[in-house]
């Protein structure tokens, strides 16, 4: 019997957690700590540029558009496997982003956005939905397959496979949603992003811990239809903020985004946060 069915029979939560950990001894958990960090090699870790991710995002795109155009809640995740399944977490993610976008667009008729790791362009549609009176000049840096898919569904947007191309100009808002953790050399990336930030840099859906040093995990996102695995950071919050401050980034606001999934054998379980920065030299 599955852990979920056992839980439904009102077994005490502590027993459910023990059974879940025992189950993980025999199957690969969705999230797992990698003691060797980025030096860990596994042929199943194929990253983000795989066909199944593009296929899954395109398959859910029509439902996503229906959510955007309807007068209901903005709460369907682009990773949801259940059509029309509302999510309090997704609603929090989108409404928090709406606050950031509104702050950026204050007294503006147009906002330029660089979405780093933005998939096939979901935040372009979210931006246009929450601020319909503002022109959104949307730019997205992604892997080649997702750039291809993005150009198909959003022909008026700009997609870049080569990061050098998107760093040729500045942007009113630089958005990094659920993607900074997948950059091994994240410090170098942040410095580049800050250089092209003319207004705000919003790093969100960032997994953080509070007591232990930063560490690396592997995610196995099969439940979303993504037939791949990828490594990513769990950031020590203090270390992350001190690094950002050393690069001249001023923290404007911190956001609670969502609880973290359970990471098997991790030295600490964390949560997901959002951090809104602006370059300190800006007025």
C-alpha cells in the first residue's frame, strides 16, 4: 500500500514520515542531497534542454491561457498535471510577482523584462494580464528547445539561447524565477544580471536554508512529465544575502513563497523565498 493511502487511514504523522523515509531507501526520491555537490556525475542527470519538458509545457499551455483570460483566480501552475487545478502556492507566486511588476511599472507606459529561465514565456502572459494598460516588452533567456517552443506560442516576444545576446541591453525588471539554483557558478551570473538591471532584480522561488552552509541536491521531476533530472543549490540565506550585498545589490523586500519539498538525507530542510533587489547605485 502506498504512503498516501496509509496516511488517509489516519496513521499518526510521525509514523507516516518514518514509512516515507523507509520507502525512499528502495526507490529514488524526487529530491535528494548530493554530498559530492556539483562533482556528482550520473547519466540520468540530463538537465533542462530535453524534449519532454517542452512537450509538457506546450501541452499545458492552452489551459494556462484559459486561466489568464478568465476572471477567476490566477492559480494554475505551468507544472500542474491536473487541468484546472487551483493552487494557493501558485496564486501566492503570481500575486507576489504582480506586486513587483506594479512597483517596476510605476509612472511607466512600458516595462522591459528579462526573464532568466522563463520556459516558453508564462510570465509574459501573467504580466499582460495583471497590468493590461502597460506595454510589456518581454525577453527570455532559455535553453534552445524551450526558446523554439516560446517563439511558436509568443511570436512577439524575444527568446535568447545565447546569454551574450540578452546582455547587450538593460531592462526595467530582471526576473529569475526558480532558475538561479540551477547555475553552478551563480555568483558570476548574478553579477551579470545586476549589470543589466535598470530598475529591479527579482530572484524568487529560491530554495534557502538557515543553519547549514549551502549544498547541492538532485531533483527528479517525473511527476510533472519532465523525463530528466537536474542538480541545483539550496542556498544558505545569510550567505546569499551577504554575497548580493557585496555585489552592490540593495534588498528592497523579502517574500515567503512556499514550503520546500522534502529532500532525502539533506542536512537541513528549507523553504522557498523571493528577494527583490535594486542596484545600490540607482537613485
